[in-house]
């Protein structure tokens, strides 16, 4: 049986953020990469090990970074609109002995209380709202949730690098509790709207399990910076990845570091 969400009136993200996506893309299989990501976040967000600093993981998904950060001695607040992902994050971090406060909420409307000492939005969770102004509301939510002087990191795609090496089709296979899952993602750029349109198809044992469509707002790095500044932040740096390298035209990834003014 195929779950086809292309013609439903339900909010697009409700069926999209399912176990299939979690198992194929959100479960981090390389602990070395996770630890390197945590090291990078600690460095750029000015986090001291064991300090107990309060950290916002905006759009935390299944808690793939929330847990490892909590293990380093931080007070982590993970927020995601998918209640199923939040429940899984609670279950997984509890089993690992990690204490994290997870909240199921719309990141655009959520405000952390008390305010956090740092925050981040990782793995391209920004840009799925229909307009730039709607997308900026997510950054405004981060701004409201941070203490004056706090740093915030936004991780998304570098449009120049993505277009230079554009991949119309990406296939990912993962062993999951339900067996081998094949995810095929077909993409095209809609130049008229400035959006990246993707169709996600999941299959197992020759059977199609689900089909989802998504639409992502495309932004050059300076536009991401402008979005952060419109939310009240001051942009401090652009990175190509967790190695801290400077951004170039060839890099597929863009990490923008910004600060809430003191």
C-alpha cells in the first residue's frame, strides 16, 4: 500500500516527517560525524563543556544532536512541530541516560522561557514556508528564545554550490527495523518561484511505501544573512561546513553564524 500525500489537505509536514524519513535521513549512522558536529557547535556558539549553558535545538527532529550536547553537560531544549519525533527523541535520549527537555511546538511561534544562551537550526529545516516573510518567523522565534548576546547558527544549503553540481536524483538506502528501505529524491528548480521542488519516494521489497512532495525556498548566502538581520540578529560569519572552512561557490552547505545584540 502506498501513502500518497500529494493531493491531501493535511499540512504537508504531518505525513512527510514520518518514520521513513527518520530512518533514512535523521538517524545519524556515523558517531564520529556527530561528535565533530557537536565540537563545531561548541566552538562557534562559545559553549564551555560542563557549563550547564542552556542551548536551543530549533527543529530538533528525533534529537540526533540534542542528546550528544546534553551528554557534554549542557541544558538542552529541543523543539519540533512533529509530536511523533519529539516522543521518539524523549525515548531515545532517556534510554541513553541523557536529560533533555523536548517540546512539541511550531518553532515559529515558540518562545523559550527562560531564554537560552545559544541556539542552532540544523540540517536544512529553514525555508519550507510559502513566503520569505513566513520563513523569517522561524528566525524571529529563535531571536525571542535567546538571551541578549547569544549566538545562533543556521545550517542550510549553499544555493551557488547546489546549482553548480545539481543532482536531479539522489538515492539513499538504509537498513531499518522494517528492512532495507530505498529513498529516491527527485528534484527540480522552479526558476519562476525561486523554489526547489522535491518528490520523495520510499520503497521496500519492490513495493512503494510512500510519496511526498516538498517545496523549499532558495536563498543565496547574503539573503540568509538578510533574513537573520530582519529577525533582529547581527551576522558574524559564514562557514562551508563543520571544519570551519570559509564559504565558496563550490560548497553545497552554508552555515550562517549570527548574534542577538546585547
